[in-house]
C-alpha cells in the first residue's frame, strides 16, 4: 500500500468537507501525563447514514472526473515533434511503473475485501502503462504524426474550428500569434 497524496478538485474537497461535518462528534477528551490533551471523536448516526449513502453512490455510479493527463492530451501542440512527445510519454511510463510497484505488494495477510483499492489502482496503472506503450510504439514507428496542413485546414469547416490565426500559429509556431511565418524567396535580390 502506498501513502501517496492524490490531488483532488475543489468540488471534490467541498463534498468531502460537507460529508465530514456530519461524521464526528466528540466522545471524550483525555490527557496523559506530560502529554498534550487529545480529543477522541466518534461518528454520529447522521454521519454513518451520510457515509453509507456516499459509499453506495460512488461504488455504483461512475462520476465525471477531470484528471490533468487527459486534459493535457487534448491540448497537445501540433508543432510538438513525435520525438519530444515520445520522450515525455516514456518519462510518464517510467514514473507510472515505479508507482505500480508500490501497488503490487507484498501486502499483509488481509482479507481481499481490504485490498480492493490496491487491486483497482494497480489495474488502472497497468491499463495506462499498456496504452502509453502502444502510443510510444506508434510514435517510434511513424504511425502517429502531427497533423498535416491539409488535415488542419479540414478542421476549419467544423463547428468550433480554430481561427486562421490559431491555425497559422500551429503551422508556424515560431511566428508571433496572428503573423504567419515568412519564407525567403529563392530568387536573390540584386546588389546595389
């Protein structure tokens, strides 16, 4: 099992905070010799009901989650070279393989019910690693490439298509936005 911190959205944090407000009540306050006072909490009946409802909802209903990685995939710059994208995805794969090792045991001898979270995390990581390896192989073999100018131009007929300025920026990323890259003419200028 790992003790990693998993980032959550503000909406998720708010939902957790609201659920937690109903959970605890002070059971007792105790103080041991030369130790600070400690408070022992106990779940309220309302808190236990809230937890049961939340747990059943989360276990049965897929939620729309917004992890960063799919968002980054949707925003890949067409000017990024396949080699650069491959290197980035290889680095991600290596990091995920390290993380996967932490979810594969060895585990204490617990009933499987208490290890379902670890099984799930390992399965999700294995699936992402397998997908990343297939994309990396396609990049390496040249089956996955940046879009051509013709492919980008076809996008302009779609609803929500990029503007001409955005298209020019994608085609000529070293030019300032809105100004297409100028190419030099092959005809030499006359000398004065």
